[in-house]
């Protein structure tokens, strides 16, 4: 039986994970469910379809670039709340227009809000996990697994709404985001907001020890978002449209469970070997639909992808805590998020362009699997970093 303090920490992390449900589950991944309906109704090409998620990723990049400054001025809690609010309003507004330019702008704003939520939430989670060093990897995994909660909710909410059009789906996502914000408020008041200050006379901490992990993470950003943007369209094109709801719900459930699957390896494996194993699993999951469209193969693809893609994100925070002193954690998390966003800007555009070519979606998804495989190789070059005194506590 877990001690009360550990149970409370798990509950707090679960509440905080609703930020991930909004930032990624609603604001980014739900778009894969809306895409086929919007594309059919609005006559979009795959390139424009990909540009919508690329705009979201560009907003994510802008949010990541500004997050450290905003957090320094307003604090982690306020930035988290502001990001949740901006994301919710942007999703609601997507229901108001069929025009591509306003939708691109709203997708960008949702990305800005999502980055603010994810970076400030990651900082809050990292500080809260200090008090439970033996379970820190699992606690961080619970926070990042919140995206899976968002995916599960969209699997339940959106398909009935999409049968009558896409506007109601955006309204539902916006209202669900507001509800998630309200559910986090009490927990936010309990969480530590600021880490140790930098020592007097301190020079800015070098991020060079993380360079191989950064390179691998850029590949992850390109490869994973291509799959998450177009896999539903691929399933429908392959004649497996009836499997979409089950596939999406299974993927989301696996995201929630990923913390418990990968947590022990992430906590113990040296360097970034855990990241390499996770990205190999993602590459296998991405290539399976190209080898077979049998329902078992498609569901196995969703299982492998769901179990691993947010585990990679979780591991970057674990690696940051190992390699950097506490006062530099927010900067390290922000750096990973910026690299992540850069990869995500290119991923949907690249895959969309390839999907509009003679190779179709199969070629685009095949390239995404190859990029994930490259990232797995780069992660193996990341050496172990001696944990700082503050990170080791």
C-alpha cells in the first residue's frame, strides 16, 4: 500500500496531467479525427491539411521561445493557467469559420497556449517529483500521460459529433478544455512553483551535454507528428474506417499506461538508451500499417505508438534533471520543447507534400518511420551525465 504522501503526489500529478490532455490531446491530436471530415467538406489538399498542424507546431515553437521569460516574470502557475485559457478559447473559435487563413491563425494560437501549458506544467511536475526520488520517473510519466486522457476523451466525444459536421467537435473540445482548467486550480495551489535560484555570480549553464539527445528529439518531432496527423486518414483510405474509434481509444489508453511500462527503464538505463528503445518501438509501430492493413496489425501499431511516443517526452525531463542543476531545469525543458516544435513544423508539411505525390500517404508514413529510426540511432550516442546535487535529491 502506498503511503499517503505518495498517493497525494499521484493524484496531484493526475490533475496536472489535464494540462497535457488540453495542450496535446485536444489542441493537436484531436485534429487527426477532424481532418477527414474537414478535408471532405472544405476540399483541402493533404498539403493544406498538414499545414494546419504545422501552424499549430509553429505556435508551439513561438510559445516555447517565450515561455522561459514569461515564467520568470509571472511564475509557473500563472503561465500554466494562461496557456490553458488561450488554448481553450482558440479551440472554441475554430468552430466559427471555414476559411483556411483564420483557421491557420487559430491553430497557431492553440499551439502557443499548448507550449506554455506543457513547459510550465513540466516545470511544476519536475519540482513536485523532487520529494519522491524513487518514484520520480513514474510521477513524471503520469503528468505526460495526460495526453492519453485527452485522446481517450476525444475518442468518446468526437465521433458522434463528427457525423453531423466538424463545428460541434471544435466546440466540444473548447468546453472540455475549460473544464480541465477548472479541475486543475485546486491542485495548482499545492504545488511548489519555484526551484532553487542560480548561485551568485553564476554563468548560464551549458546545454552542450545534451546535444545528442537534442538531435534525436528533433527526429522524434518530425516522425511522430506525421503519424499522429495522418494515421486516421490512412485508416480510412485503407478501408479500415470502422476501426478508427477503437484504434484511437486504444492508442490513448496506451499513452496513459506508458509511464508504468517505460518508467523502470527510464529511471535506470544509462545515457539515452531508454529514448533509443522508445524510438525503435515507435518506428516499428509506424511501419506496421504499411506492411499490413489487417485489423490486428493496425491495432498493434496503435498500441506500440501509444505506449512509446509520450514516454519519449517524459524521458527528456528525466534527462534534464540528471544533467542540469535545479535552477536550469526550466531552461532545459524549454530547449527540448523548442527542438520538438521545430521538428513538428516540418513533419506534417513533409508528409503532406509526400502524400500529395504519387507515393501517397504510404510514402509519407514510411518516411516518418525512417526518421524515427534515425533518431533511435542518434540517441545511442548520448552519454550519461553525472546528476547535479539538486537533481539527485
